[in-house]
C-alpha cells in the first residue's frame, strides 16, 4: 500500500476528514474527494458492510496506484485484470464481494458525475454455486457438552453461557447478539422474547427457549444490570479480571471467547460463532422442524440460505456410501 493510501477503515472515525486520501481520488478533484467520503459515510449504513467494502476498495485503489492509474484510466480490461489476479489469491466469495464493492463505488462516482461510465459494470466475477454451507456444525451432544463445560462460578462464565445459548436457540448472528440491549430481552405475556437487530436496520423478535431464558436470568442476576434497560446486555471484561465493563462486547470479543470455550471443551478448533447458528438450525430440523419456520426464526430472506445450514442429510449420505461393498 502506498504512503498516500491509508486503510479506509480509518474513515469510520470522527477524524476521517483530516486523513490523507488515495492519490487517484485526490487527483480527480475536490468533488471526487467529497463523493468518495459520502460513499462510505452516507451510502453504506451497515458498519460491517462498510468495513468489508472499505478493505476491498482500499486494495483495489492500492493496486491502481502501484500502476500509476487514475480514475480516467480505468477500463473494463484493467478491472478484469485486477479481478483475475485476485482470483489467484482469494476464494471466489471474497472475490465476488470485492467486485461488488468496486462496482458500487464506481456507480456512486458515475451518479456524482465524477466519471462518465462504470468500467466494472461489464466485468464478471468467478462462478460460485453453493449447495451446502462450510460452517462447522456441532451435534446436539457436543453443543450440550460445550454449554455444560463452561465455568459458571463467576459472572463472565454466566455471560459466556448466555451468549452461546442465545446464538444456538434463536439462530441469531453474533453481530445481532452482541448488539443487544438489556431491554431486548423482555417479557411478553408469560414468555420472554429476544429482540434482535439484524442487517439493513431490520429487527425481528424470537421467543426465548426455556434454556436460554434460564441462562439469561442467571447472568442478569449476577451482573446486576436488569434495571439498566438502555445499556449493553453482553458486556466486555477488564483484562485479567472477572469484572464486566459498561461497554458492549464486539464480534471479535465473542469469537475469542467461543474459541477458548471450545478448546476447553475438547471441541474442534474450527468452531466459531456462526457454528451455533448452523447447529441450532440443524437440531431444529432433526426434531421435525420445517425449513420455512427455520427461515423465519433465522430471519433469512430466502429458504435457500436456510437450507445451507441444514446438515440433517449428512448421516444419510454416509450410510449410503457405506453400501458400496468392494
């Protein structure tokens, strides 16, 4: 990366306007610079998408700068050359995401009359068809083993068990879970519910499984935060202590916690936060649940997405393979 180009993730800070910009944006003039900032600050609202697109655009602009290309020099051939080079280094889903980020930025510049046409619009990304997800799924027994292995003699252990339980029993994304406020675990009638804030500013509500409800109750009592409705539900901890801070955990905190707990329980290293989403869906389907209902609980736009998490046929496939008697 050249000295003129800083990581675009820094643009997410309040001081972004004082940072240097990619030289090919600066060379295109003040309007281009303004439009570039607006792309990340006004056009993309989801912070996770913003960060991912910032990294993708940063790499592309760095590639252009190394070849001394300006915005006016970009052609479909050059964008295709970059994508082809990227295909040799990264997996197809990552390449497709990078191309989407580049297209979106250049479209934004076209609309702002910075460039006359989008040179990436005719560039095709790699084909990527997925019929089965790669996320590691735990058996029901291993999921129970993990939950039971957590040391709940302190508030941090109670918090960890509650986080994992919410992900398993509500099929929730880790970002939605760590983003919960205390008020997002609430009573409606005789049951407690989770209010999960999902991508795109959407939120949906899911009834709390009785196990998850019990784990949340135990955590809230130990943390003594039940009355602090507007504060983070799952809080970070101070280094080398068993005390919670007033600050919310982030996805990285949650992943590190999950890795530690999985290792302590003797589970595979590839267990991650997304494992619990897939594990919950698979366990639900194994017990007679339907794809349509699983889709609704998981807040998926399409049942095809939910189907990627369904591993109920794995055992059947292995049994059929063992019929090959040679």
